[in-house]
C-alpha cells in the first residue's frame, strides 16, 4: 500500500471530533516529496525531527530523498491510531538499513520539548520536516503556560511546534514546514515572527495559490505555505515559488531580496509573500500613500446584530436606519431592501443604538470574509446615500467601512476607491501582504493607496459606468504606465 493510500485509510478511521481538536491534516505524497527535496544535499549524519508525524509521510519522503545518509529520526505522535500507522510506515522504509534508526515518541511534543529546552537535556537536531497541528491555544491553557517557560509567546499549535523546532535546531540546521500563512501578519503573531527572524534565515517560501488544494482530500480551506528556514543562517535572497496544482505541474519560482519579504525597520516584522516579480516591486503612483495621508479611515462594521436583536427590524420603518450586510450587494451593486430568512433590513435609530450608526453619506465597504467559491480576497462596494432614504445607516460587523471621522466621503473619492480596491493588482498585492483568508480593517490600514487626487480621477472615470473586471484592470494599467 502506498503512503498516500495509508493516509486516506488512516484519515477515515480517526474520530472527527478528536481530529478537529488535534488539528490532524496529513500530508499528501506529492507535497511530502516536494518538501523533502527542499533540503540542501546532506553531507553528515542526520538527526531528523518530525513533530506531529501522523502516519510518517514526511519522514518517509525524507528517507527516500536522502537514501544514502546515516540518519536518526525522532517522530512525535500522540494519537494511538496514527502511531500504529507511523510505526508500520517507518518500519517498511527503514527495513534493511543498518544506518537508520527511528525513535517514536508518544508523549506531548510541547511538554517534552519545553522540558528538554529548560533543563538542557534531550537531543538537538540537524533537520526538521513538519506538518504541525493547527489549533488555537487558549490564553491560560497548559500549553500556553509551558511555552512561556521556553520564552515562546504564540496563539496556535502550528507556530508553537515551529518555534520549538527552531530552538531545538543545531546551528546551520534546516527546517522545512507546511503551515498556514496566517502568521505572516497580525499583532498576535508578532512575537513568533520576531523569534523566527531573530534565529533563522528564510531560504524558500512556496505558496499554494488555490486555498483548497494542499489538503483537498480533507476539505481544508486554510491557506498554506511551505517554508524553509536555516538556524543561525546568513540571510540572503529568498526563493518564492507558487503553484495552483498540488502535483506542482504549474510550478514557478522567483528570487527576491529579503527587504521585499520583511521591510527594513518594520517593528511588526510582517512577512510579505510576493508571487511574481511584478507583485513584489510595485512602487508606483498606485501605491504611494498611507490611508491616513489621504485623509481616510477604515473600521469594522459597528453593528453586531445579535447584541442588538431587540432593535432589529425586517423592514425599514420611519424610526429605523437601513442595516447593510454583504448580501445587499449582489454583483457589487447596492440592492435594498433584500428579503432574507434570518437577517433584518433595518435597525431602530434611538439613543440606545445611535453610537452604532453613521450619518447617511457615500461610503466604501469591503467584505471581511470571502465565500468558498470566490477567487478574490478584496471585494468592494459603494454606498450611494440617494438609494437609502434615511438620515442614518448601520453597517453589520462582517463588513469593513471606509469613512472620514465616522462620516461619509465625497462621491468621487468613494467611486475611485472602490474601483481601485476591485482591481486585480490590488487583490494580488493584498495577498502578498496578508496571510489571512479574511480581510481585516488592520490589514487595510497597512496597505498603500493612490493619492486623493488620483482616487477622484478614478471616480470621475467610473461615474455612471458598470465596469467589467478587464475594464477596471486596463484603466489601472494605463495609470501605472503613464502616471
């Protein structure tokens, strides 16, 4: 039986609830082989770490790729079902090899590693190949407290496993891991980014451009990357590769200077992942100003409907304000009201709700979450106050709202900003910057924008038109070309 067939069989035998709790998504053969191929040629005995080893796909791929190297592997797996498959996989792959030994650990990797690090005991590794579990860690959980003993502050198991692997590496040791890309930005992951960039050089980042491909068998939509690190390595250029197909048939790679990946002087240590030379080097008039420099702000929609349920109304009444959701913008055009089985169309405007409402005006909205079938991350809408006959507007919490001091913006700026945000180049650049599948107001504040005059110019071009995607992109290309 192939390792991939074993993976599918083992996945079918796992308890679904426990699988979700442990974040158990095992690596397909093709991805495992690609990861094993990212390591430099092995010239000395190997001490390999595979934490969260599952059925052993990654260690098996490493053994196949580096078949002539003496090797001692340490594999951690807490699930007894998977551990049986792991033992069988590695026994088959090491049969007849006297230069290979395997230690299978059934303990908790975090607990064991923190003990070894704090006590100065246990092994150090020359290589690590990882597909760590993905699950949030509670602020006061046992794992969170253990990690703090090792000087690690993080919010998810996958960054905890990778941080421990980094600290367990010998100088010059290499790590290849497949992980969600959510660590690349956001405040909660800043301590982890600081640890990673302080102790390691980033050598390679591979991006799966379709978020449902890496673990397609498991219906996982989390965006994943493969990252190669070198402990105490000298930071040079970074190879960035990408593909849509998990068979790597459409694989492409480019090299970028590290200051394109982590901006010099960036205290947040955000990790930008370009997928083409064009997306990495945009320094044109289109991306020249911060949001504050052009006098605009963005916030999350203030109305959390379930907290204000007593004031929600199915229909707009004289004492109520329109309450807008993403479903009020089919094909990016405002439609109000919209009959919906669960969602209201209005919110009573009174002293209890006024602080959650904004005065009628021109606003630009983006969805915070994209649907499974959508290719775009950034989807923008314009609110035309003439189509909402009320002095106040409510914006539901799953929208981001561009505004000026909690008031609307002028018509030309609104139309121009929406055109800019709905362009392909902006969506591509947002993916370079943001590691999340959702679009957060914080991410939108970190973006660069055209000047206010340029946005108004875009608005005059867009006014009265229903532009296609190709027309939007063609207009921005002309702007970039001629300034």
